[in-house]
């Protein structure tokens, strides 16, 4: 029973999954899935009122159809205030808020939330990296913490 409780707590501590908005075909494939760009929405789990949208390349073909293709490290990030923002009292200066594997081995995409306290701005940094290889692909977006008009 203790092991089940520990597993449940560990699962709750994991970053939330993305909501797929839609995908657009970029290359038609005769066999298997098409190559495409997919757009996902991530609501910041600790800061209601902030949503990030990520577009990411998805590899098609036979391997893509079975989920074993390695997706390229090509993506874009845009984060916006979508409601009132109330920052928690003890918000870490750097925290991974989303993480997703983009290949079977050694490749992942992570989104970090950084806090620029001097400017009252949330900075979101997306990094796609391969553990074995050098410089990671990255993208950045900022959200100034401002009053919400309540419209």
C-alpha cells in the first residue's frame, strides 16, 4: 500500500501533459503518417492565467506511424497572459514546468519557467536537447505580470 501511495504521489508531481490544438501536414508520405507541425497548449501548473503554445515538428513515415521516429529539434514557443496572474509566495527562480520525450532514447523537450523579479516578468525557455550531443535548440517567451482587465 505504501508503494502504491508513493507511486501516486510521484505521478502527481510530474509536469502536466500538453493539450494538442491541431496539426498541419508539411509533407505528404505515401506510406505511413505525414510529416507535420503540431501546436500544443500548456497551462502553467503553478501560475493560473498563463498559457504557453508550442509548435513542434513531428516526423511521419512508417517509423512515425509506430511512434519510433525521432522528431527533429525544431519548435517555436509563445506564452501569454490569458487571465489574472497571482504569483505564489514561494515561487522558485527556475523550475521545469513541462517535459516530453521526443525520441525513444536520449532526446527530450523541456520548458523552464524563470522569474525576472526585478522586471516582474515570467520568462519561459524551451529547450530540446539530446543528452549525447552538444548545443541544444531553444526558444524563449516572456510574460509581464500585469493587472487583468476582467473583460
